[in-house]
C-alpha cells in the first residue's frame, strides 16, 4: 500500500518496465508462485516448490524461528545454526562471568562436548502452512459484532489447531492476515536442546555498538553459531548429554562467490511486526506523543544503567543484554521520528486517504461500504489519544523498575498461599509453585544489581507521577508516595529497597523456605506492584482494548477496500512473526543530497573506525594483525580486500535478524542483521529509494570462524562453494 502511496505522491514509478511490486513485500512462501515470474526475471533459478513445499525438502526446512524473536538457518547436516550475534547475545551473556567473559573474548567450542546448553532457548521449524480462510468465512457472519467475532475466531482457531496437531508432537497456531480478511494455519516442530557453538568477541560481533546501530556504512560481524540437538529417535527432546545433533531436512550451501550490484537476493525469515496499513492519525499520534515518550523514558533508564555498568565490570556483564535490548529500540524510535518528519509520512498518508475516499465516493455501493472507514479509524485514534501516554508509560515507566516486574512474577505462587491463617495450606501445590518461581528467582538475581535498579525506580516512577494525568494514576501513588513519603520518590525507593524480599536474595530464600501470604502482603514492592497491576487491568487496559477492537474492525474493511481499489497490485499482509520471503537485489543508495553510499564495506573500514579509547570501536589485536598481513585466505574479493557487510533492497523488519540472504541458486551469501537510518519509518511505510537491509557478508563470517578463530572444524561441516 505504501509503495502505492509513494508512487502517487512522488511519481516514484519503478524505472524498470517490470509490472507488479518493486522489491517491497513480505510474502507468504506458500503463495510465492504468484511472484515467481518476476523473481525469475530478477535472477532466481529455483522453482516455487524448491522454496516452499510441505512434502519434499525445500529451502524453508533450513530456516528456523530462533527463540521466537529472531531467525536462524541450518548450514550443516549436523544441525549447525547460523544467526546474528545480537540474537545469541542473551545466551552468550548468560554464560559469561568476569572470569570467563565470552562477551569480550568470544567463545569457540573445540568439539561438540564443549558446546554450551542454553536453557530456555528453542528453535522451531515450520512443518507446513495452510490457508484456512474459508472456514472462517463460512462460519463467521460478516456482520457479527466484533467482540463475538473475536471469541468465535478463537474457538475456530483452537479447533483447527487441535486437528492439525492430533497424534503429533507438533505445535500449531492460526494467524490472521489483513486484519482478519484471511487466516493461515502454521504447524511447527520445536526443538528445545540448543547449544552455543561459537561467537566472535563483541569487538567483532557488535563492532560499532550503539553508535553504528541502525546505520550504514556498517562494519559489524554480527553472527554467532548454535547447534540444534534431538533425541536418539530424531525427535525433539529436552536437554540431555545423550542427545545427538539434529539431522535437518535441508541444509543451505554457502557461496563465497561474492556479491555485486543488482545480484538477485532473497531473505527468508520471521519478521515480527509491521503496521503499513495504519491511517495518518495513528502515525501522527506516534510521532507527536508516543515515540517521544518512549525515547525519553528509555533515555533515562539507559543513562542510569550505563553509569553503573561503566563503574563495575560485574554490572556491565549483568546488564549487557538488557541494555542492548532497550537501547536498540530507543535508537529505533529516534530514527523513526526523524524519518517521519523528513519523509512527511503523515502527509503522504493523508493524500492516500483522500484519494481512497474519492474512489469510494464515486460509486454509491462503494460509498456505503468504504465511505466512512478512514474516518472511523481516525475516530478510534482520537478516542484513545487521551490514554495513549499512560499506555506507553505502563511498560516504559511503571513496570520498568525490575523489582516491580519481578514481584509480579510471584503471582502464581501468591495465589496458592491462603490469605487467611485459618484456611489450610495445600503444601503440595505450594511446593510446586515455589519450584516454578525459583527459576525466575535465580534468573532474576543472577543479572540484578539492586543499587542500580533503585535509582531507576526513584527516577522513573517520579516521571510517571509527573507526566500522567493524576486521574489516570494508580491510587497508591497518592496513598503511599504522597501521603507517607511526602511525594519524595527517593525516600520511597530507600524504604522499598531496604525492606523488600524482591531486592535481596537472602531475604527471598528465607521467604521461600516457608512462604506466607502475610510476608507478600506486607512487602512494599509486592503490594505496590500489585496495586499498579490492578489499576492497569481495570482502568488502563479497557480503553486500549476498545481502541484495538476498533482498529481491527475498521482495518479489516480498510485493507479490503484498498485491495478492491488496486486490483492489479499484489498485496502482502503485515508482518506478524510468521515466515516470509522477501526478494530484491544488491543495491546501493543515496542517503541525502550530494551523498552516495556504496553497497559494500571492507575490513579497511573497520580499521578506519578503530579507536582503542572507545569500547564500541576497539579492534581485536588478532584482527589487526590479519589485516596488516592481508591474510584473508580464500575470503578476499577480486580486489584483494576482505568484504564485511553489504546492502540489499529487501523488505525486512525486527525478527528477520539472523535471516539468510540467499542468491538465485538458493545458496547462502549473507546474514541480514539491520535496517538503515534513513528508512527507520520502514515498519510504517516502505520507501523503495531509501530502504535497505544490512547484511554481514558470508565471506566475513567464514573468515572470522576460519582465519581469526581457527575453528576450521566448523568450516569443514559446511558445504562451501564458489571458489
Ligand atoms: N538494530 C539491530 C536489530 O534490531 C540490532 C543491532 C544490535 N546491536 C546493537 N548495537 N544494539 O536487528
């Protein structure tokens, strides 16, 4: 739709005579046949069945949904998985200590025995997908009220999932597309024994840090290696020493032939979320209200964390992963707001809406169907706008102190504890809940530094108190902080952190020995968190849910209308963490007037950026030595230089991180890991001239594994072709 907005606005008709979409689009692989002619013209040599097939081995069998938040790909017949460094970051961090600092030094398992199990990490293979829209169309009357509709959708989905998984160990889900105009079933096989195999040091895997994040030109070796294990029977199994490397149905071969402009490139993965069919009013609200709020709240939290991380090496490791996660979307929102302004996205959308309305008005039948849909969507935003800030602050302020979100994790345990001493305790149920909660306790305290969190607590709750309308705040702010602490959030923080069992592991252990409800009820963090949660559930969520329901209901009409308006255009649904394929080409771009960016970066650029005094730009000594000797093995290009990253015009978003970049022959040529600064509006609008995908060149990945780390046993597992 947005390509459409852009073409009408700026006459940015693709210069090529090809019909159909340019390189915009996150396509459902099941339907890739519709794009196949165009893909072939662009350089694809595979058939649709070689990309996606439910019955025979196809590319999709080499793609995994990594941990539910990233993508990975299988690059050896022994289940070796390649993904981004920033996708493996949490696992790498959790294995790191001040003594064994894999973040700083990297890690390479010398053999399979040395690979590190990653508790809680799983990968999923897509078994098959299916269009199940007809069931929904048949069984749900078009005029069913929205709330009844959504329960009917849930019920039907549950039935379909049950049938699809009966007698198997598979997991399935039904996902809606185009706001519920279509429904698809996805069946997955989940593997829960995933082990860390190798990672470069941060100085390679995160080179450029937050300064370079979301930016081109880039010089980051953003990759890490894992392995998926299965039980002896080849089926998924919980971690066990006896598990064996999983034998995948398909393995990507790796091409070191290299890339050049206009080479065909496709990216296969699990994009998380786009909202490209929103109306202008929604974008206006984000630009004016919610994005700035997210930025300033994250800024506050990050500054506090950073100061303590810089002062204390243990805290640096404890907070590394949390910091990176919060910082990533902090910078994202900064970039998005700059982009919205520069690209005048709200105006573009308004123009599109005007044209759509004119089309609808030209015919009475259409007018009846679509004439008021844009207005209805705008009204939904208007109604929600007074509550929008609170909604953002809930996540970014109210529950940002770790102590509060941790306190809420004891919910299941607290419910097993009788509030009244006269009621008998069900010790069995309590013991079970304790065992369950203990996992959260260990995980929490491992990476928790209370003095840091206390600073966040005082500062960010004060921001909540100052910025949110008083009549929308939980009563505890007034009843406790104002009345008992004279509105002094530092004093409140002192009291909470001095007393709460959620701030002190020893106190928590003592509580868990014989948990009593009265201890929780008296705990200042627990009671504050629960009072806030209660408020959120009864007062903050309802207007949000109402808004969501309106957006879904009218979004369904609007997307149907857009498709009717542009019958010759191929439409693709918004990203929703389902598997997608996007195709395009290797392509440079022009970020601003008088500036042209190249499509590829080299190790020379790493050395140019080197700054030993800045942790983000340190170059490992060994890398500097290999550079000095130009010892690149077979990974240099024809100019003798070592490629590091390249860009393509593929259409990706968060969740695609770690996705394979695949050439026309189906071979791995790179690893997608980022988007570019000039197109941070990409999740809202695809701008074909500016939007690029940033990839690590596979030659840099192999060079680091082979020449830098000497992990040649891993290279031997792969099928490296091309030179
Ligand atoms: N922007 C990247 C993405 O969202 C993540 C990069 C992580 N690196 C960092 N410096 N925080 O996929």
